[in-house]
C-alpha cells in the first residue's frame, strides 16, 4: 500500500465506522440494470473536453443553480457539521442546532471576508448531512454551498440495509435530480469513502451504486481514500461500472506518493490535497506542512497537471461528539497558504487551483435536468 505498513493505526473516523444502513428507494432501481458486464459492453457517454473558461459551468447549490462566473474563490472540501456517532446511535444528530447554526455562520463569515463565496461541504449520508442547515447558513451569509449524496464507509442508514445495489443507485440518482430528505434541495455530486486498508464488501456495494447513479447523471464522484492501493481498488470498481474517471476526485491524496497522483491524473482524476493548516496529518500520517504541500503542487504542475490539483483544509466547524473535533482551520487557506502559493507558482496558476479547478471538478451532472 504505497509503503504503508499493515500495522498502521486506524484513524479516528475509521474506528467509528460500525453502523448499518437513510432515504427511500423511490422505485428507481429498475433503471439501474447496468451490471458490470453491461457496462463493459456499452461505452459510457464521454465528457466534453474541459472548456477554456469555467465561467459557464453550472453548479447545483443548496439555494439553487449558479454559474462558474458567480464564483470568486472556493473551498474544495470542508464541513460545517459532522456527526461520527453513526445513524444507529441514539445520540446521532441530537445537538443544539441553534448553536450549530451560530458557529457555522461565524466561521463562514470569516471566509466570506477573505473573498470566498463557494464552499463544497463533503458531509454525506451516515455522518450527519443536514441540508436545511446548509441552506440556512447560505442564506444568512451569502456563501454558495454544495452538498453531496452518497454514504460514508459502513455508516449505512437503516433504510438502506436491505436495498440492492440498483436500489441504492436509485436513491443517489433521485437526490441529484429531484431533491434531498423530502426537500427540493438537490445534491450536486456523490461522495463515497473506503477504509484505509481497502474497500469492505459494504463499501464496494456503495461504490457500485455510486458509479451507476453517476453514470446515469453524468455526475462527479469524490472519494475519501488516502492511500494508493485503496484508491486503485475503488477506481477499479468504478470503471468496471463504466464510470468516467474525468469525473473522479481523489480526496485525502496527500499521504500517497506524488508519483501516484500523477499516474491517476494522467487517467483524468482530480487530485485533492486537503490538510492545509496542519504540519502533520495525524489521521493518515505524513507531512502536511506548507512547504511539503507546495512541493506536491509544483510536482503536479511540472508533470503537466496543474489543472488536476486542488487544495483545501477539510476542517469542520461543529462535530458531534466534540471529542472528535478536527484540529484544522479553514481560514488558513486564504489567510496564509494562498499568498505562499501565489508567490511560488504565480497568481494566475494559483488562482486557477483555488477557483477554476474546484468549479470544474464539482460541475453539475451533465445529464441532470
């Protein structure tokens, strides 16, 4: 696993993944009869080449669609609220929502003062996705926020427990095209995750469902998968379902060798370094100080993949239970790191990484009405 020992300690999120199965099937399973064999026989619809400008790209925010031209700067992977108890725990999402909202608004207003007006919130099903919170915060602050569908590792909400892969895919697709949790708020993309040692059987079922829904919607899939071997296993599953890797975001990529990032970027993958503001990634082990991050970015640019890299902090404003609060700071990206990045690679190249690449990576599904 790219130099990782099998005795490595699991991260804190890994330890929490013990739940089981949120959202109804809605009768869409019959539209996802695309098995792996069928996907292999039928070429997937190809994405159009990346446009010279991202200004006309559409994004589906929690308050409705916007164009790339509406975005000043972006945070590519953040969380306002996260709940690691899991959906089968009695205390899951049992929090003071007034306090959650107040903390989120205060944090987002700091980013707004830095010129950021797009936040990609990676909280999906199983770890506390709360689209009404996101919409409320968006309205109070003016921050445009993207929210995903998808399930986190084995924290599967109970409603999914007995679903087939096609039924799960139907739920993901419905959230992309119709709405989430009984609201008209539509998910913008699909987030999946895997254990750090590789996908479990449950993970793989979710990944297949995500690939089928993303293929049908022409949508992005992002993945929590820091190590190369686990990432390659996920990629193998997704491509066996006919998924186009030009819609894939490799989250938490920084613990893996940059040579592996380049190899997957050659296949169209967007590579994300999301531990900005820390000196060492205590979850996944390895240096994440500013200099090491800058060197990764420079290596990607030197290899010709400056348009395939993103940076962000993966910070969380409010975590339940509080003991699992991240030691990261979202305001560090634009307050401290961005000036270093601009000095190192130039303003135009840096701003493309901070804005254009995020817009392109999380563009609305090409076949979503």
